[in-house]
C-alpha cells in the first residue's frame, strides 16, 4: 500500500540510467519478484507519474503477480508541529480507486490542489496548482533565493517546500463528488503525529486531522488498538470524539529496491477482501477483522476441517458438472425460494457424512429426497451423481448418491442443521431433544482432562456422580431395612393388648387352680412337698438349658453374618483395587483393603463352652466330664421318678396330683413367658422402634443432602459453559444454567393412591394426594431443603395420612411396610438442570427465542467442535430485531475458528456478519442444468448486468439495503446532512 516509485521527488534511492532518468527495468522486476503480495499502492509526492508508468508495464503483460495497482499520492501539508523530537511537518495520503483514471486525477484533482507561491499583506496570497512544472518553478526560485538548496533538482526542492491544506484537498474531492465520491481514502501517517502532546497547543490540530482521516498508516500495536476503540474507553466513546474508528494499514514505504515489499520487523499488511478498491474500503466497516498487521495472520482452523470446494458430477439435469469454491470463514447462500439454496448445502452435508444422511431418517422434506425420485417431471434423478469435497489439507471425499440417500462413511465430518431441524427442535413437544443438544454442548465445553474418559454428557454425569449414587443406594437399602424392622416391631406391639388380656386370664386361671388343690392324705404331704421342690429345681435347670440354646443360636447367627460380610468384603475389595488402579494408588492397596478378623476359633470355643455347660446341666454322660456329686437335670429327674415309684398314693391320687402339678407348671410358664414378652415390648421393642423411626427420618434427610451434593456436581459440569457465556456479550449473559431438585409428583402420587382403599382412605382421589405432596415439596423447596424444614414438612404430611389408622386404610394386598416404602421413597426425587433465557424457563420460550438459544450454543458454546457447520435457514423463526443483537457477534466470532455455511433469507445474517463469500443460487426449469450458482464478496458491486453481489443481496433479501447501511454506519457517526 505504500511503495514509492522511481519518479518520487524525495529521498529517491532507486537506480538511475546514465542519463539520470529512472531505471524502470530495475524497478519493475523487483515488483515482479514479490511473493504473497497482490496489491500495490504506488506512491509519489504530489503526483501519479510513477503510478502511470507502472500501469503501462502492467498493460504490456508485466507484473502478472500483481492483481491490483492503486495510486497513492503523498502530500506535505501546511501543519508544522512541536513534538518531543523537535518541529516536524506532517504528510497526508490520498489513495484513489483504480476506477478513477489518471487523467481524472490530474485534471480534476491535482490541477485544483494549490500551494502558496508567495504572500501579500494586502491581497490574497498567490497560489499555484501542484503540477510538476509549477513545483519545478518554485524550486528554481527558492534555489536562487537560498544557496543552501543548491545541489538538488528544482523539482525536489519544490516538493520539499511546497505545502497544501488538508481542508483544500477535502473540498476539491467533495466538490468533484460526481467523479470522486466513494472512490478515495484519506490516510494519515502516524509518523510525527504520535509525537504530539495531547495536553499541548497542537491538541486540536491532531484531533482535527485524525477526525478527517479514513485510516492511519501505522504498525504500532498500541496505535492499532487505540484507533480501533480497544485501548481505553469504548468504541462509542472513540467514535464520538474522532467521528469513526480508524483502521491501520502499513507498507514498506520503500525508497530503494532493497526495501520493496519488506516492511520493518516483517510487519506486513494483510487485508481480507476482494482484490478491488471496494474490497480495500471494507476495512472502514470491519477495522478489526478485515486487516491484520504482522508477519502472518494466525490460522485458527485445522486444514482437515476446511472445505476448499465442492464438485458435483453426474446429475446433468440439476447441477451439471460444476465446482463451487467455499471460503474457509463464512459462506452465505442466498436466493429466492425454490432457487436451490438447500440443494447445494445438502450435497455438501451428504458428502460430509452428516448425521441425517447416515441414519436416513427425516429426509422427506429435503431437496435430495425429491430430486432422487424419478417421475415425468424428473426423468433423470440425482441418484448416481457424485459429490466430491476437496479439503484444504489435500484430502478428498468422493461419494455417489444412492437411492437410499445414506452415506455409510465411518465419520461425520460436518455438522449439519437441516432446514426443519431448528423448527422441530424448538417445538414445545421436543424440549427433551433440545435439552439433549444442550447437554452435548455442556459436555464439549468441559476440558478433555475433566471428562473422566466419558464419551458423552450422560456418561460424564454418571461418572461424576458415581460416589453420590453409591451413597444413595446405601441409603435406599438402609431405609428399606428400617421400614422392615419398624413394621415387624409394629406387628409385635399391636399384640400387646391381646397379650395383656391373655396374661390376666392366665393369672386368674392360676389363682383358681391354686384355690382348689387336690386333697391328699396327711402322710403323703411331706412326700408331695419334696416332689414340688424337685419340680421347681427341674424348671430352673430347663430354663438354664433354654438360655444356653438361645446363646448357641446367637453364636450361629454371628457366624452366618460374618460369612455374608466376608463375601461382601471380597466383592468390595475387588472393586476397591480396581478403583485404586484408576486413582493411581495401587501401591497403597494394603492401606485400603478391608480384612475381617479370624473369628472361627472364638466361635468354635464359645460353641464348645455352651455345649459343655449344657451337657453338664443336663447330666449327659461324657467320658472324663462327669463329676461325682454334681447336681444335674438328669439327677433331679431321677430323684423325682424315684419318689414317684416309692409313693404310697393310690393311682387315682397320683394322676390327680400329677394333673394339678402339670396344669400349675404350664400356667406359671405361660405367665412368665407373657410377662417377659410384655416387658420386652416396653423396654426393648418400643424404644428400638422409636430409635429406628428417628434414624429412618435422619436417613431420609440425608438423601436431600446428597441431592444438594449432586446439584453442586452438575453446576461444576456447567461451569466452563457458564464462564464462556459470562465473558461474552449481553445476549449470552441472558442464557443461564442452574441445577435443581426435581420431584416426580404425579408418578409418586399415582403409586401412593394405589395402596389405599379409597372408601376408607384419608385421600379419596389422586388430585387430593397430589395437592398434599405439592404443598410438601413447595415448602421444603422454599426453605432450600434444610433438614429442619424437611423434618417439619414430613411430620405434617405423615399426620395428614392419620398414621394410627394406616393399616385399616390400606387395600387388603398391602401392609404398613408398603406404605412406609412409598412414603420414604427417595427415588421420587432427582437432580436435574434448568435453562433460562432472559430469565424465562426453557418451556416458556417462544420458538424464536429457542432458536436463538440453540444457535448461541452452536456458535458460542460448542467450542470443542470445529467441523464445518452448515445451517439451513435458521432464521425462519427470527425477525431482524432478534437476529442483529443476539446472533451477529456470535457468527463473527465463531467463523474465526470454524468454517460456517449458512442458507438464509435474513440480510443481517449475510451483511452484518461480514460474510466472506456470498453464493447466489438460481433456478430455471427451462434450462439444463436447472440450478446455477455464482459467488463473490459483499464488496463485489455492479449496478449493471450481471448484478454485483451487493446488488443481488439488496434485490433478493428484503431489508438488504438497510443492512448495508447499518453495517457501514456501525463504526462511524452519521454524516452531516444525512
């Protein structure tokens, strides 16, 4: 953009011929040797002589490497400024369009630009135009007046000393608007200007010059940020002060062959645009994105994820044999309805293995589906045609179109959102599918190191919440076990009144029995007293033996539980060892593996002790264990039998007495047993029941603590996406994610109402039960699921069921345990997440708002997916007011890292996203092929035929002209007078 020619008057270090004339045959080859430079701004002081000469060479076929040559006229203006490095005069550049002829520049511009020849105190200063002959005359005049100018040419001295007014320059350009309007740029060099002190006397000079410039020649990073409104304050504040943002451009400012195309520090000027002057002007509208100064712009895309072009062959009626290039940033496909916009997008998506063409489902509304069906109107369907994607890394994917329209390739290389996909996904009945898409984005936003080797969000969530699930499973088993124990205890306590009645009856019966003992002869009373004493002794022995039997049963139970625990521990240890390997703690396994103590010897010892004592009590004859004189059950029984045998009672009296003693013993044993059972109910079962109920409630409350933990885990998973949205613009901040506890109220109520006989139940229908459950959940939710709130709400809810009569309310097939299992069922509660946009829940969003949410996620949040993204008409539910503020910035940002192809009717999605390529689709049923495509950049303008791309956008898209006006005014204040 800034290379001086051998015709430049000042600091000219280019080779000259022996005659003193410029050596153009040395200069032109230097230009022809340039690589990666395709546009030149040929610069001369006060003239375009060098520009005209270079054009002559170009017309003769030279400079094949250069596509565009522009005239850059450098003026010395009438501003001398004080700087930290002394006094300096400022320069001023006018870069003209190549559409302005050299003759127009010389006759209608340079001819009218004046410099002061001499002054006069009483009259207007004498001014002459900046023609070469006038500048030469000025130099000759000055050399005669000042000997220090000797030794240099008259023309050089004239150019050195002549100055012009920037105001005069702008007035000439304005007055000759029919020739120059929109066909020039004013560029202010930063050199010397940056040395001005904003707090000094030249403040206004600097400000006015900058206000009047379109751009700045500078490679200084701080200046680039400042003139782009990024260094201090806001863009709007910069625009308010300086009228517009000022893009920075840079060149080698070469005055000799060695520096042509070699800027200091390799700070090349890269401009992303069509190779036209209109392309250059795009830097005014996109100062951040269209120009880069540095050795080379960063490449943020993988070559294997960029489609350079798509070729179609074998569908002569529809496509013919065509190749359509695709820009690696953003491609917008436009055209009237039915023009074939979707046809091209579908072809790319098909060859790229998009999901819809892998499954073969939902293709009925696609162009390919219709074009693949043979009919009278379509005698040559597209089946058999070949679509080839040419990737930037040199790979190709060539795929024939089968009748099934299924691509059986192994990889989905493109992300494709079909025309109806956004509509379908945003329908109210498809919220679950929309959430699944959102989950994909949440998963991708998590770093690979945080994904726990999961391949999708559900696996990631399962892995992250696995410890919580383990605790929850344990709680479920504990609560169910407590329910069983409480139910068993309740069953026993329910028998207490019956046992009390039975005890009273037995006591009364014993009292009656003892009042009427059998009458016996006096001589037998001593004998019978002895028998009664022995019977009591016998009962005591039997009681001790029973107690020992109970102890042996307890020992057997302990042994059985240890065996079960041993099996459980083996499984536990195996699982722990596997987890330790994953945790990198395999070398510390000994510290984690749980081992049971060896209790077999203790159990065997205790079992032997019990057996020995029982045998001794019974009087069993065991070698080496009998101790003479030891009292045993066998000895007592033998003594009883001896007395009975020697008794002198008649057989009738013996039977009568034995009957009495037997009845008495049974009643006493029964009374003792019932008394013991009632005592156990009061002292053991009752307190244990109360403790178990309290424990059950605490475990129930623990379940809600786990739900809180799970909510935190989910919020941690959302955190990367949340941070990305918070760092984005105001629209992104409207999209919020939060986890919450969900209660499956209807399902829970349905299960509950099935337990009850509605003729007897407190709740006669499901609606009433749902009302009670809803009030319960609302209360604990409002109190943030605090333990106290849940404890209080659970008590009230349980009381509403009248628990003392639960057994009577239940249907005959159900028990109080079934009720407890339902009431304390923690599986009815789960942790889920909610999405809000602009503080509205997802289910309450309009289809248009859902569309915005979806596209925001694909463009902003789906960071991990850099495959080409093809979106077919996402704007059907979006108006221009929603598109511009909500989506434009996302397309502009995302296209830097992901190739985007969009089919749209919305001009803002084309123009204000600064689409790098616009493809215009057309359909003509009378021609072969029926479909046609032409493409270009937004700056491609031609009001005649064929229309330029800009004109096509304005013709096809309603509001296109307004969109261009909005874009071009975005970084500048409105011009005065409209």
